[in-house]
């Protein structure tokens, strides 16, 4: 399942055209019905500098959350948590305590960035694994197909993927950042691929029967603060 294109066009019953850049860097054009592709293309060309500046600003806001120091805001299944790092001898540990996410490791905030990042990612992987274990059975019943295996990894361009021949599903680690219904949608989406390989009308008819809130959940995900994990991949 791939994220939406970076530029999205919505046509609806309105009088004027609106151009927005959401916190995740997505550019959305909302235009009156009947607006031609050529007219939208001209708008995008005319506002190209404005778009680039606002997309860059969105990315910078995300980058500000990448330092992995105490006081930063993170999200766990849509819930805001405050990151707190402390020095602790022995094996590093990460856990949630009420509204804080604690990273306990030798050196605390002085530990190597890669070590702090690895600890954070392991915490999110455990949390996502546990949530999948809880949610998968009911979604399998709704879709009418079962996965043989569910894996988790940090993906560059997909929310999830499925290999129908083996029944294997892979999920993006970033799903642990977003509200829990986002995970449900991706699981339902990938399970539906065990019925239909492509993304035609039959696929979405079946998916919408199994997960009727698809469109609402897609909007929630688009407007939620973007997960910074992908940007963190190459930092050291």
C-alpha cells in the first residue's frame, strides 16, 4: 500500500480554488468541479516557489523533532508523549510511563545518536507487534482471509505490502506513530490483497465492505503530524 502522491487534487462543489500544504508536506489543490487539469497545472506552476517554500518548512518542522533529546514530542498510536532520556548503567531500556516515553541507556542524552535511535525504533517495533497481535484476528474475520506471517520494517515508500502467493504481509514501522485506525486500515488493505492482487474497483469494493471507514481514516492519516522515522534513517 503506497502513500498518496505528493500533489493531490480534489474537485468538489465550491466557488474558488484553494492550495494547501499539510504538515506531512503533502500539497493539496481543492478546486471547483469542472476545473481542467490545464488550469490546475497553471496554478501549480505560478505558485511553484510558494509550494517549495512551504514544503521545505514542513520538512524542517519534522527535522526539529529528530534530535532525540528530553522534552521532544513524539506520538504512539496517535497519543502525544514527551520524550525523556536518562543515564542508566547496563542494558538500554525504553518504556512508556503515563505521558512520557523513557529512554534509559548508558550516557543518557550523551549516548551516540545511532544508539538512541535504535532504542527508540525497538520500542516502536515492540509496540506495533503487540498491537498487530491484538487487531489482526478481527480484521482477518472482516476481510475473510488470514495472513501467514506479518513482518515489520521501516519502509521508504509504502505503508505496507503483501505477497499473495505466500500470505506474507509487511508493515511500515511508522504505523506505530499514527492513530490506531491507520494500522487497521493498512492491515485490512493488505489482507484484501489476498483476494485481489491489484487496486481496481473490485479491490476497493471488497475493502470498503471489510473496512467501511476507509476514506475517513485516510483523511486522519494525511492530516496527522508526519512521522520523522524515515528522515532519521540516514542520521548518525
